[in-house]
C-alpha cells in the first residue's frame, strides 16, 4: 500500500475544484508565498538579494501582488530597486562614454522572478506527485470525474512519465474529456442560434471558458 502524503490529499481536494488541478495547486501555493512575503518577509535579506538579482518580479506576479493591497511593503521593495536601477544606469553611461560602446545591448537582468522560481518548483513537484498517485484507485476515479489537466501540464506529465500503461490511460482519459468538451462547444453553438435561444444554456454555457483553460491553463499561472 502506497504511503499517502499531504500532497495526495491536496490533489484530491484540487480535483474537486474547477479547472486543471496542477494549475489550482500552483496558484494556491503562489498566493501563500505572496501573502507570506508581504506580511513577514519584505525585509528578509535572502529574498531581497533574489529581488536585486532579478530586478523585481515579473509582470504577471507583480500585478498579482499589487492586488493584495499592501502599498507600504511594495514601496519598500520598489524604492530599493529604483535606487539600484539608477546606479546601474549611471554605471552603464560611464562605461559607454569611456569605451565608446553602443548602448544597444543594455539589459536589466537575466535572473528569474523569485515567484516564478517558486511556481516552477511547485509545478515540478505536483506533476511528479500526479504520476506517482495515478494508479491509486481513489485518485484515479476522482481524476476521471474531474476537469483533467490543461494541455501544458498534460504534456509535462507525459514527458515525465516512464510507465507506458499510465501514459496510455492518461491519453485515453484526456481524449474523452476533449471530445466531451468539443460536444459541449457544438451545443453552445447550436443554442446560440436564434431559432433555439428559448432553450437556454445549461452546463455548456461556460464551455468556451473551460476550453480556454484546457488549452492554456488557469489565468495568471505561469
């Protein structure tokens, strides 16, 4: 009997939610990281060093942080980063003037956003867990009833899996889910015709939104 860790139960809960369970777990973990950062770690020296290296957060994550509504914490971070940016700009100007270099190869940083780094780590962990738990009867039956994986996480799961039976079954489950979703999209199209408008939409009413997530993943998950 496989020992069931917390990740297993996290997955079972995620399978009951709307959308890709890996995306859901990533978003949940990132939200907690952001919350911890803003309320406990703004002045953490290790994290500040990471932010100096990456020159802040990526576009997606910084605007997610902004929605937490902590202007004081964000002020501390971005005042610090602007000071560093100003110094970098002055140093670059001096280098150009001294060595007659063309200023067409400036770049701010190659380092990854700390939240992106955390997100990728969590993604890898949960994809590995998904493959590990796939043959568990309870997990498998819950997965079959769920939204399934988004295309991105399906591909990553298949690439990381070395069990041919798991690969074949996972493909078959997802093909069935794609076909079901395609049928719902066709029904949505039919009911959008004025001749059938009086029927009203059922479960297929948000099929187009689910199709977007199936193909691209949950909004804001990178």
